[in-house]
C-alpha cells in the first residue's frame, strides 16, 4: 500500500492533464494508474498509423456496442485506447472544439462556470497553435498541446471545398473560433509531422517531477470507501495480486465514458436496481451513473476517382516506399494524413441558428463492409462522410458483472430519434449532390457506395441503418449537473453525495459538443484541475 495526495485513474486524454496540473506546484504527490502499457508502438507516432492501431488488441479495450434496435440490430466495434495517452494515442488527431453555443447550453442546463466565456481560457491555456496562427483572442500560443495545420493538403480536398462553396457553403478561416459554419482543412494534434498525444503533451513532462508516480499495466478494480468518503483504489498489476493506492485528498476518475461509470457501478455507486442485478452492494444510489450515453453516428458516400492520385494508389507498392522515404526525410506526405482531411459544418434545414451537421472528406475510399477507416479499397476513390452534431438519441452503459474484467453493455441507441434520422438523410443527399458539383465532379468516375440503387429518403435511411458506424465519441455517462440524474457537481467535480471522489473526463459532458470530443475533454480536465486545486 502506498499513499499519495491524489490518485488518478486512467492516463488518457484527461488523466494526463490531471497528472501534469495537480503536480505542477510541487505541493502534492500524484499517482496515476493506467491499465495499458507504454506508447512505444511506431504506428502511434506516425499519423497515418491510425489504421494499424485503431483495432490493435494490444492497445485497445476491444469493446463493441450492444445490438442497436434502430440500426438493424447490428453490433459495432467500439475501440477505446488502453495505452499511455488512452484514446488520445489511437485517435484520428482532429482538433475540434465545438460551438460556443454548446458550452452556453451547458450553463443553461445548470452547469454554472461552464459557458463559452468560462471555458475559453482553458482551451487557450491548453494549446500552442502552430503554423496556422489564428486569432490570439481565441487561440492559445504556449500550451502543452500542439495544434498544427496539415503539412501536405491533397488537391481533392481543395476541389471538395470548392464544390461546397459552389453550393453555398463557403470556406471558414478558423472553425475553432467558436463559430463553425463553412468548410476547412482539419487542424491536427501534431508536432512536426508526428502525433502529439496527451502522453507527449502532459504526461511525460509531469513524470520529470519527483512528486508524480505512474503505475502502468494496472487495472483499477474498486474504489475504496470509508463511509461515504473515497480513500483509495484497489488495483491489480498485470497477472499480480491486488494492491492499494491510498488518496489523502482525492481519487480522480479519468477512465473515460465507458470505464468510469463501470468502475463506479462495480464499486457500489449507481442505479440501485442495476447494482443489485449484478450482486453489488449499494454504497450510494446515484441513478444517473451510466445513463445519458451519447455518441456521433456517421454514414458515408464514396466514389471512384480519376485524374488524381488518391491515397488508395499512394499506399501501395513502390509508391508507398516513396512515401515512407519522404516521411523519413521531410515528415511530409501520405503518412502525415489523418483519416479525414477536409470537413465542413452545415445546417441541414432552414431556421437553425447554428450548424447541425459535421462533414468529413478523405481522398481515399474503403471496402464497402469496412468499419471506420480500415481496409482501403483497391481502386482509387474518395469518401464523403457526415455525422449529426448533437444527437438526441441517448443510450446507457451498464456493468454486466461485479468483475472489472467483464466488458460492460454499451448501448448508444443510434438513430433512436427522428430528428437524428432526418438530419442524416438530408446530409447524405447533400453529399451526393457534391459529387455532381464542379470542380469535384471533374474527378468522379462513378459513385460506388451506396450507388444509384439508393434514391428515396427511405432508401437513404436504410443505407444509414445498415452501414453507419461510430465516430468514437462516447460522452455524457456521468454528466455534470445539479438535477437528480446528474452525477458530478459542476462547481467542484465532486461526485454528488460522496467525498474525496471526483470525475474529470469525457463522461462529464452534459450534452454532446458539436464535433470530435478530444478538445472538449482536454478542456474539462484543464478546468477540473483548477477546481480540484482550489478546493
Ligand atoms: C479510434 C478513435 C478515434 C478518435 N478520433 C478523434 C479525433 O480525431 N478527434 C477528437 O477530438 N477525438 C477523437 N476521438 C475521441 C477522443 O480521443 C476521446 O474523446 C478522448 O480521448 C476521451 O478522453 P478520456 O480521457 O475521457 O478517455 P481516454 O482517452 O480513453 O482515456 C481513458 C484512460 O483510462 C484508462 N483506464 C480506463 N479504465 C481503467 C481502469 N479501470 N484502470 C486503469 N486504467 C483505466 C484507459 O486505458 C485509458 O488510457 C477518437 C477516439 C477513438 C477511440
């Protein structure tokens, strides 16, 4: 048994920030517990290595969703990083903060201190905005997180943006300024052509301090309580006997939207009926734990292309050898690619105040049955993707056993809500229209997914149900708030009704942010660290 001021569970996007900030003034000792191992795998470092790491069982919890009643009862692979840096070491490196209205909505919902004006200083403090510059009133200049523009944009991305402009969706200079509408090249969490993960940005610098200890390959099995106060964590080192880390001040849960509610439930905190179902004694009934799970559901349209070198050809044979050499010498080219290159934010219907749809574009195409961005097609192609920004569909996360090694039930309930279905159908029709719009149309040989058999709204919806997938953004399963279904106090990050236990990770988001969820998680951890230190 060892004792620290703070015990942080999880060295992912949020946990790395926590280790760095809680230890910064040198007054407190911090232990960080991580179930995964070191992040030395070369494919973590090379941006295009995403394809290799996303389902690598050595780096991954290897979850899948429960059968989705509105997506033809399909189960969907649901990767989560299990390695230093967490999902931040296997993600697609796209840096997206969301809309200012997202955070103003959180404040409206009762999360005092979480409006855009409140959180902007934390977005700024976190980042160093690299080669792209940006307006210093909204962008940071000297934070740990490196955010850069793409080093080698593809000509098809320009054609994609120009086709959008021809349909009225213009280019926007900085989609991370709070106002998103328009098209752009995605900004990447990268430094000089290498992934810049939370472990690079925060954890390694924290580990240079004498007051930080990292325990790797160690699964947190239980939160230990004395009465209603959390006093530590019982964990199991790889293949070893259970050990204990005691926390003098706080246990801080940063295990992410799946593992944080699971750990709470198996430790006796959650929906009392659910806990009894798995034979766990109720220490503290908190019905919101594991509820309100939301995720982005994406669908795509792809086309065979001509007259340009898509990533499909460039990632094979001699051309790949050339790309590897180019990357080694210049840190440019194909290997610096994120899964998506260009994107956009659009409104799918009249009368909306802000965009409700995110667009993705890749100068590459994938085999028809492939999930996400694995299995490149053998023919040259491009992919247009979309996901509704703030899904109304909600699901749950439920531990199925008191054994921490048993995977929980993950039910995001994709497409349960009519509004989500309507928005996706409108966006897919728009993406097909783009394929017929110059200058993008000049490169199109034919649409091959879903192809001309899909025409009516019903057929588009059937395509979405049958082929859509996660964009890996689960949030909200231990949400901030002050109502009876809320789990975390927005002013202190304390779990309602308990002492010595705080949560700071993607599970805290009350509603979905309008975009990829890393930046918001990073901001939550930055702000939470101040709230915790101020306590
Ligand atoms: C494949 C993929 C692609 C993505 N692409 C993007 C993108 O391009 N842009 C973007 O903004 N977002 C993206 N995301 C989402 C983003 O990475 C997450 O929102 C973010 O990492 C969530 O941070 P977190 O700290 O909540 O959880 P994580 O980063 O997942 O960290 C949780 C950590 O806790 C550890 N842990 C969990 N349980 C335990 C336990 N019991 N004991 C010990 N350790 C434990 C885990 O191993 C992990 O390291 C992607 C995610 C994935 C999986």
